[in-house]
């Protein structure tokens, strides 16, 4: 993943997976950083939005989690009905 970060074009999924690895290591500050970066690149990235909101909620920061939950809801509303 570090090699991918060193590249010119970084995919939001790289940041998402770095966030997941940081969560596995219980490094929640770093996980938050990576999830935010993934959402910054792609604002409709549902997995990153969900995990960031969950992380913030579990850190007892519901006011910080709320915008991401609202964004996730908006993404969900835009999905086709058969998904």
C-alpha cells in the first residue's frame, strides 16, 4: 500500500484499506485520517463513509459522525431502487 501511496495517482481504495489496517491495529487517529482522505477523494464512497461515521460514533463523537451519516444517507437515496 505504501508503494501505491508513493505513486502519482492514488485511488481512494488505498486510503480506505489503510484505514481498515489502522483500525485492526487499534490506531483510531490514523484510521480516521485515512478514511477522511478516502472520502475527500470520492465523496460517495459508502464503505469509507460508514466506517468513518462508525469510528467517530464509537469514539463518542456523534456530532462529528453526523455529517458522514447524512452524506451516506444521500448516497443511498441516489442508488437505483433495485440495488
